[in-house]
């Protein structure tokens, strides 16, 4: 009996211990989740108030006129504009104080140039400038056209420089490099006044040898210097003027000098070889190969420069020269002595120049009247 009681107590103690252990363990419960309820947010359009007018104007001005720190140089455009304004002020001062040295030199060179053009036309019309070489042309008609263009350019120069004081033309003619057109005019005039006697001496076999050598050297030096200087002046001259001023001076008078002096330069090379030839076989070879070579080079230089600067007047003047070369070549009978090669080349060049003028009219229709 006592043993049963002890067993019961032992079981009761074990049960109590187990219960206590169970009570010490954490009790977990399954969480209860609920589906969140979403609602569409309500957005309200913000109400903007109109900014004051003075704030808008200030913002626009600040955007259009940015400020720069003192350590950063001003933009190049602003510097150029400042220089332009300074030049205009200087021009106005000089205009009010009488002509300066470059203005006076320019006026005298124009007078000399017109006198030389008239003298060239007069002598060509009298037939005193004819010679026998494969690139000779009938100069009277070409010089007559060039004289008209030169006189028109001179009248425009007098009107806009002497009387009206056109600042745009003044800046174009008396810029940093364009003012050297005076030198080109003087060199061309010196060449024109000596051309008649020099050509006659160079083509005459009974002339003194020293005179021939001196002339061809003078002819070559002045022609290449005149050609190079006028091309340089042409390239540096930017005329923001009316179209008729551009067409009579830059694409008029300057183009006349370029067309003539290009031909003069290659003619001087021909005479340099001509005066040193003593055998007829060498002379025939010079006429054949030299004539073809010179015709192609004159065409390439003049028309290449004309296309680059979009100058159709220069192509037209060169076209007249080649018409004269072609007619002179066949009329003088040179084709019977040296063949028709030069005449055929000139005919091809004439057709090519017509095509170039048509191309320039279609491609550069508006740019032909611009500087």
C-alpha cells in the first residue's frame, strides 16, 4: 500500500515537472493576415500663379546676355565686333580730316589704270600689237570689252569713295590686305605701257639680243607679280555692298586684270624660249607642244579660280580670249605650218567654258552676285 502511494507521488511529480517544462517553452501563435485595402490617390493640380512681368524680363535678359568671370576672356565674336566699331570710328575721323596716303595712292593708281586700258585698246585697234605665236588673239575686241568694264568700275569707285563716302566699300578696298590693290594697278599699268614695243622686239629676229632678253625678263617678272598680287587682293577683299558694286569692281575690274595677266604670264614664258631658239626645228616644236600646253594651263588656272570664287565674269572674259585665239590661229595660217592640234584644243576649251558658265548659273545662281 505504501509502495502504491509512493508510485503515485512519483508520477505526480513527473507530471508537474513536465508541465513546468512545457510552461517554460515559448508559445507561438499563427498571425492573422488581412489583405490591405488600396484606394486610388487623389491628385490635385497645382495652382501656378503668374510670375511678375519684371521677373520674366530679367530672366530673358540674363539668358541673352550671359556674364563671364573676370579670369575668362571675352568671346571672339565680341572682340571682333569691338574692333569693327573702332574701325568705323577711325574711318569717320579720317573721312572728316581729308584723304590719307592710301586713299590718295589708290585714286592715282585708278587714274593710271584707266589710262593704260585706253592706251591698250587704242594700239590694239590700230593693229600695232599683233604677233605670231600660237596663243595670240585678236586683242581689239577683248580690250574694248575690258575697257568698258574698267570705266564702269572707275565711275562706281568715284561715286562711292570720293562723293558718297560708302563705308562698306571703303572697308572693302582699304582693309588690311585689300588696300594693296593699288600696287597691282601700278604694275599692270607699267606692263601695259611697254607691251607694244616689247612684243614687236621679241618677235623680230633682227632686234638687238640684249633688248629681247631684257624685255622678256621684264615681261615675266611684272606679269607674274601682277597676277599673284591681284589674286591675293581678290581673295582678301570681302565686299558687303550692292550687287552692281561687286560686279563692276571685284568681279569686274579685278577679273579683267586676272584674265589678261594670266595670258600675259604664259606668253612671257613663250617669248623667253622664243628668243633663245636658233633652229627652225626647235621653233616648230615650241609652237606645237608649247601652244597646246599653254592653252590648257591658262584655261585650268582661270576657270579653276573662277569656280572657286564663283566669278562668271572671269569665265566669260576668258571665253572671249579663246575665241580670239581660235580665230587668229586659223586666219593667220599657223594651222598649215604646225597642224590643227592647237585649234582643236581651243575649240574643246570653248565648249567646256560654255558648260562651266551654264553650270555656275544653275549651281551658284544667287552667289554669282555676291562677294
